[in-house]
């Protein structure tokens, strides 16, 4: 594994930057790609700027032979995907197809980063064998991208992360930046008591990818989620206690989904396959939050200039 050279798309984003950081810490050679937001400076990483929609046809003579591509880049905003449906299809679906083709033609390993939101939330504890049931255009594009990855690179792997948290540019990232930022400014924020997730430490997603490349299991899907099924309200309470020492401003609310039966939204993921095949031990939320606080010196932060990786609106 040490001799692998790995290309990470979307390396300026939240999850991509965490994958680059963990892989470098493991002594792996990494090239990161970015499009609009310049990446955080990191010694030892090569950076490439390109438009995903143009594919990698121009990248045929790298200085180091690429052995694997981890495809994180995407339009992850539900609102933007709804507004710009053709753009979302081009970036999320067609770019994935082109990358899968490119890798398959050259014998390069391919890992596609998907989302738990390929499920509509009417069941919970989804396994890799459950049929997808996307409830938004963003989720639809990710489901279509999964299909493209499997069709165009038969030996590809797909990782479906749940709600991700971790660090971003030295501060708490993803939903943590939004939650901590608003509460630290004294705002009152509603969080859903009937929306369930299995929040996952971004480093665990990166480690899942690393173990796939190291162990080379049969191609297929791996779920990456934390061990606890928690409501958005419970997650917010824990984050506020650990990062701010107070839960002031957190208000319970109900997510109304009149078009979907059940009265709840539950995209919790069953991770038995990853725990069995990859021997993954996913981090409990309190330990993950404590780790993020330690890495960021417990400094509260405002919202970062980033897109939420879980593809949801920031509220709730």
C-alpha cells in the first residue's frame, strides 16, 4: 500500500481534505484536485485544478503513476441541485461516469463517495442490499452516479457515508461549523427530534477507503456510519455541551414529511459489512466530538466557506 499514488477529487472540500490528511499521515503519496476553492496548503501534496465535467483525458502522463482514484467531488447542496438540475447531473453523474471509464481503461482502482441520502428515510438501519429510494434530485444524482460507477468500472467500490463531522481548515467542519457558529452567536436554532442519522467521523470514512485499497475486497458497496442512531436534536445537544459548555438556544422541532408515511426521516446505516470485511471500528459520537475539540484547541468557530457534505440544508 505504501507505494500507491492516489488521486483524490474534491480535495479542497470537507471530506476530500480529511482523506488527503489521513492518507498523508499514513505515508501515502496523494494528488488532490480542486475547481473553485483553493485547497488548504499541505506540504507533500500535489494539487491539480480542473473541471470535473471535462474528465481526465488530458491527464495521461503523470509524474507518478496513479494507482487509485477516490472521487469525492460533487455538488452536495440539495438547494443548488434543485435549481441547477442539468449542472448537477453533469457534475454528479456524468463526471463520475467519465472518471470510472478513465480508471477502468487504465486498470486504476476507483472508489466513489456516495451518501446515505440515496435512501428516503422511511425504514432506517439500511444495509448495502436495500434498494435505493432517493427523495431529492441531489440524492437521485448520487444514486445514478453509483449505477454509473458499477457499470463503467465493474471492479469499483462505493462508500456511503452518513452525516459526516470532523475538522476543516483547522476548525470544526461540516454541520458542526454551522451549529456551533449559530449557537455561539446567541441564536435560537430548531433541530428535528424525528430525523435520525448515524453520524460518522470523517477520519473513519477516510480509513474505510484506505482499508479498501489495502485489502482489496470484492467490488461493491460499503456503508460508513457511526455506531449510534441519533436524532438531529440529540446530536446538537451533544455538540453544544462539548464545544460550548451550554445547550442554550437549542429548540426541538418536528420535520414534517406529509408525502412520506411514518412521520420520521431515518437514514441510519447498518455498517456490519464494513466491520466484518474491513475490521472497521467506527468512532462513537462523544469520542469523535472530543477528538475534534482537541484538534481545534476547543476554539468555537463560525460557518466555514464550504458545502455541507451530507447534501442537506443546514437547518434541523
